[in-house]
């Protein structure tokens, strides 16, 4: 499989460019296998936070097909964010991840860390999710857990997870999860906070399609401040952008870019 990897020189995170989206799925399936096996070998368990949205649906189907043999009893799946709708609703991230991945793999139900969506307001649901994270990672108040892998998407407006442009205190947030109230055209949500995302051991943006080409350039290359996705800065060696050719089409073809087979 041929792909380009920019070196991530001059402070830029590396961008892995796969020509077709199917190659991006294969790349991410391999990363999930590799990172989970290493984490289980070193620490006895693997924790991953998965995003919703349209982009990763086919990836999760591929994971369900190709990763059945993983040690799922040692793998814990968290959600990057969730809309406060019942699990059967089309807009539920849990519902989508269950249909595409969880129903296809032998994972104990207790290893799935869903976000409460019924009979709760966003702040209460966020507190519950925070308590789940603290319990799992045995971290006290004020400590940030290190998820082994976080898979993020990106909106054309530069949002990621449910961290939208204009939300106050994104970087200064001292909680693990936050509620995002419903707004015009937006349903109430709960999301991991930026500090949790920035503590991830391996954080991937998966961005596919021509419509995202402009925002990929502004976030991955220009690191435009003010865009929530640009605030994802987990430290050297921990952040990767994975794009298809269309999403990467506006990136500089600079000399730092190297071909890997
Ligand atoms: C969600 C995600 C959100 C998503 C981006 C990209 O549940 O919608 O948390 O951050 O990753 O909006 O969405 P698409 O993949 O649908 O473009």
C-alpha cells in the first residue's frame, strides 16, 4: 500500500495521505491492531475513544470484519462525544458504533463506556461520564487519564468531538467531560474535553473527502489558532492526520513529504 507521510517538520504534525478512503480504513485497522496489542502487552488493557459522524462508519465495519481475533475482553471502548438522543435514534453515536462494530465482535458489554443520554441534562450526563472515566483510570479529581488511542473527526467549521468554535474555555477546561447545550441547529451533547484529548497516547484525525480539503489545510498545516481542531496538540509523536487524496488536496507538496511503500 503506497502512501505519503509528511515528516511533520517545523512543528507540524504528520499527515498520512492515502489515495483512496478504503486505504485509509486499512491503515487505521492496522494501527488499531498494533496499538491495542502493544498496550495489552505492556499494561494489560487497551482503551480507545471513538468518534461518531459519518466518516468512520465504514472504518468500524472494517474493524468488525478484520479485528475479530483481538483480545476484546481487554479492550475498552469510550465515546469521544455523544448527542443526547436515545440509542435507537439515527443521530446516536453509540447506536452507530454498536451497529457497525460492537455487534460484530466478542466484547463484554461492561467494556463499552457509553454516555448517558436519557433522563439527564448535559451537565449531569457529563458528570456521570467523568465518574466513569475516573473509576476506570483510577484517577482522582484534577488528574487527566491517558486514553491509549483517540479517533477524531473534523467538521468543515474546524470543530472536533463536540468542541465547537465559539464555545468558551475550551483550553482551560478542568473537567474530563463537558455538556454542550442545544443551540440553533444543534442538539445537546456531551464531549470529552480538550485536556483529555491532549493526554491521549495516540490521537488520530481521520478526514475524508473534498469538502474537508480547506479545513484540513487550516488545521493540519496552518494550525490556525481559534479553531478547536487546532487546539488538539497532544505532544510530539502522539498526533496524526490520516486523509484521503481529496481531503489532502490543498496541502503543500513540500519537500518534507516522503513516499512510503
Ligand atoms: C460527531 C462527531 C463530530 C464529527 C465531525 C465530522 O458525532 O458528529 O463527534 O466531531 O467527527 O462532525 O463528522 P463527519 O464525519 O460526519 O463529517
